[in-house]
């Protein structure tokens, strides 16, 4: 009976354990399906395709995170009229307070403009490129937007004069210096495009905020293949680290050059544009400038201001009435990834409902430990009585043995009918008197 009782308890405990596993799994699915879409308002905006958004994320050393959101309609026009209440921001699922919100047309730009001044640009290409560059700078705002000029050919690059104008705020004097550099920089042989882009990224690394690079070239970089590969890798790494989208404008039909420029734009989440008619350069540059200026910008302070080597995911919800959309971006902090630190792939990432996989794992382990004790403790407790009962049974069934040298003890015969039963005690023999 005792063994049956122990088996029943073991079966019951196992059933509870299976139930706990299923419960935790269902809770995880519910969190993924419903929890991640919750906000203070309670409902994630419905995406019906009428609003499009892309997000660029940047950070400074004090964990101030800068966001630039390009919000458009399906035809590509800017979705204007939104204010701070139309945006919600989450870092790794935790809602954060928006600061320094700027509506479309108010956000500041840090622009590195890279232009090909090689001999192949001679004639119409160069004239149109100069007019396009001046038109773009004319769109930028004094004391608000920043610009730096980086022109490339071998003489400029070899003498370390690629940086024609360092990245600084625009004012009247700065505009005159920029126009002078654009109009009077001489052409030269060679096209060290990637090396000049790297110097432009180094200039952007010295400033914070919305950083962008626009590159105009008419062909392939003229360096050695191994050098080109090494430079391309460094450019992509720096652009990724700084979160700088690169807008590549190509006035050539060179296949290899086009592939390189497409890759640079795609990997950095910029844009590639091939221009067959140089007369369209001004229109394209102005369109890029207006697009950059019409971004919504904002910032927030990270809720995890620790340099622990993690990659954080930033989610932006844009809402207009009952419809909207979602855009995501990431940034990585320096340092060594600590055990238990939050990261995009880590189990400790949370959702906006406050229930994360880390919490579910903790619940599961706790339930498993409790059920494990429920399974083991009854067995330990039952071991004592079961062992004693087993020992008694073995003792009762064991044969009686006689010590060596002792006379065998005969069993006492039962008394005859009517005769008294003999005394149970036997008087011991007294030792002989001395």
C-alpha cells in the first residue's frame, strides 16, 4: 500500500511538472503575440500602408540617444503635421521619455559632402556638379546645419588636402568659403574615392547628431584591388559604427564602380542614384537635401547607461489617429558583454508590457525547483517506514541458527489434554559451593 501511495504521488508530481512547462510556454507565446504590442495607450497602431517610416539611431558618450525619423506617405512625400504625441519610443521593449523633439523641417544636419575632382569630371559633369553642390548648401540653414567638404583626386589626397572644409556650423562666412572651394578647386588624375570617404567619416566622428554623407563620383576607385577591399571594409565599419547613411550619386555607367557604390549605399541604409544626364544633378541634390531636412528628430536618455558591450534595439511607433507604423534601429555600446547583460539576442530582453523572456525563464526554473522538491521529499520521507517494514519481514522469515558448541534446543511439546501447562520460567543452576 505504501509503495502504491508513493507511485501515485510521483505520477501526480510529474503531471504537475508537465502542466508547469506547458503553462510557461503558453505565457511566452501570449507575451510575444500580445504583450509586445502594448503601450500606455494599450493598442499598437494599425499599419494600413498610409504611413511609411525609417529610423536612424545615434548616441553620444553620455548615453544621449538621437533619433531621426523619415516619415512619408506612400507616394514618398513628407508626412507633415505630426507632433511629439504622435511618437512612442522603446529601447529593448522599455518605453522611454522623448526629449528635444523637432518636427519635420526643424532637425539639424551634419553633412559631409564628397565630390569627385578627377580629370574625368572635366566639362559638363564638373559644371553641373558644382551647381548641384551650391544648390544643396543653399538649402541648409545658418547656425543650425553643419557642412564639411571633401574633394578627391590624387594630388589632393597625397598632400592631405582632401578636407577642403572641416565640418562646422554654417554662417555667411562659411558659405563663402564653401562656394570658393567648390568653384576653384583644381582637377587632377586619379580617383581615391574610398580613402577620401574615410577622411570624411573621421570628420563626422568629431560631431554628434544627425550625420549624413553624400558622395558624387563618375567611376571606380583607381586604387589597387587589395587596397580597395581594405578601404571599403574600413569605410563600412566606420559608417556602421557612426550610423551614417551614405547617399551615392553615380554619373558613370562603369559596372564595377556601380556595384561598389550600390553596396556602400545599401549596407549603410543610404540611397544609390545613377544619373545619366548631368543636368539632373541639381534636382537630385535638392531632393536629397529636402528629404534630410524634413525628418523628425528627437532624443532620449538610455535607461541602461552602462558600457557593457550590448546591442540595443530602438523601436519607434508613429501614430496618426488609429493608424500608424513601426520603425526600428539599433546601436551598440562599447565594453565587454557582461553575463546577464541585455542584448538583442539575450533572453533578458523585455517587451513593452513588462513581461520578458528572462522573467518567464525565472518563473520556469522556480516552478521546476518546487516540483522537483515535491517529487523527491515524499520519496525520502517514505524510505524510513518502507525500510523498517522490509527489515522486519526479512527477520521473521530467517531460519533460527544455533551457536557452535551449544546443545540444540528441542521445541517444547504441547501438554496433554487436562494437564497443567509447565512454568514459563526456569530456575538457573546455582554455582557449586566452594
